[in-house]
C-alpha cells in the first residue's frame, strides 16, 4: 500500500462515515480519537501501518505508541 494514498482509500472505502469522521477527528483527546478509529474501522486498525494511522488521527508516533500500549492493558 502506498502510504500517501491512505486518507483517500479510507474516505472512499467508508464514504458513508465521511461526515461523522470530521467530528471525531477534530474533537476529543488523542485517546478518544484512537478509540473511535478502532471502533469504526477495526479491519483498518489491523492492516494499515501504524504511522499512517497516527498521522490520520493527528497524533505523534510517540503518543500513538503510548496510547496503544495503555489500551492493551
């Protein structure tokens, strides 16, 4: 998968969720955005490179790693 195409693929694949995505991407904490992403797109959470997900959610890689580590506990 070409990393620069990830946002376009996500929006095309889940276009019915597009307007709701705007809300969850712009509000809430980084953890809340991650939780919503995993809830809405569990298959993408497992198949897309982590740095792409972090970028999409506007979370630094370091914070993203910490959030994922805490979610496993």
